[in-house]
C-alpha cells in the first residue's frame, strides 16, 4: 500500500525524488516502530493511540519539532490518499496536530558583500573562473534552485531575448529574465564551452567537459561567498534567499517574486517580508532620533 502511495506521489503528483525519499524514510520508520512495539506490519492499520505513542517516542529521542512535523505530514498525506483512493475507513491522523515550530528567517548575504564579490580579481581569468562567476551571478540574479541550474540545457538559454527556461519542482517550466550583465558573462563562457569541449546538452560543464554535479556547485558557491561573508551557511539556497530579499528591499512586487522563484503559493514567498521588516527596523534604529 505504501509503494502504491509513493508511485502516486511520483507519477500523479510529480513530487521530486528528494521529497519521495523523505516520505519513504518517514513511513518506513513508522512501520518499523509499529512492528517492534505492536507486532503490526501494516501502516494502514495504525490507530490514533499508536500514532501518538510513535510521536512521543520521537520527541523523547530528541527529534526536532520541525522533523517530527515533517514525519506527521507524510503520514497525514498517506491516509488522505488512502481514504480518497483506497477506501480506508479510518484516519488516525485527524486529531493529530503538528508541533509548533519557531519561524526561521531566511539567511541572506548583504548587498555590499555581493557588490564586493562582483569586483575584478575575485575570480581567476580561466574557463573555471569564468564559469564560477557566471554560476554565482546567475543564482543571485535569478533566484533559481541548484537543481534548476544543474539541469539547464543549452537550448534553454535565449541570448537575444535575455531569458532562461528552467524546470522547477513537479516538472513545472518557467521563463526567467536575466539582466544584460549576466548575458555578458554567458556569451564568452558559451563560446569557449562550444569551441573547446565536446558537445553536451547541458549548459554548465566541468573543466573535463562533464555535466556539473551538486557537490561541485555547492563548493563553488561556498568558496566564493566565504571570501566576502561571515555567514555560517553559504550555499546556493542562501543566494536564492538573497535574490528574493534584495528584490523585496528594492520595492519589487511580492507576486512577481513568487513567479520568479517558482513558488506554488504566495505563503511560501511571504517569509521574505520578515527579512524586509527587520531591515526597516534596523534603518529606523540608525536613522531616527529616538530609534
């Protein structure tokens, strides 16, 4: 039954492989608990009390409220699917509430630090340096996800129109505008890439001509952000947060940012308004006589 549910997520809902992996792990963890505690091997037969017992055991093992909430959400989704498509006659999750999780504001790089990174001499005058600068700048100026950059194809880049086409979550395509300065970095990189390396459908490649991989992209971003920022976390996703926060701070419409980021709902984008409010508070404290 769980396998059927996971197939539904993959082929009907088009969830990412990463999300499905998480659901698989969470449901298997529950199954093992039921087997060990109640000699029950079928998740669909779990009762409300059994489920509460599992949640208590998670909390006692110092699993964070955020992780517990994610596991509960996976089980809730399973039973919602079961009642809708498999004729389950009960749902033990109905009276289960998600644990309260403190809101974490997205981490972002300051504008001055990004300006410093974009100055001459930060990137070596080599093919790799040219590629790395383009990667960092593309993340910052478009807010795309790491996987969207990794899967970017050569025919997804329109130099004349100044746009790129990316494949986001649930296989949703979107067109994103890129500025002239990014295009000016793309064009020389692309010429060298096409002239000196074997043909590849992927836009970004390694120095050996292979397609990029997640660890290398993370290393590139982490290395260069480390030169200008003291943030503990320095990842491609931090640049995505940086893009959204700087756009909002400069007066961009929230709905426009939502479309650029590829968010399914405005609620996911509204988290960046907290960052802007914190920025306004800081400005007020520094500028107002009684701040």
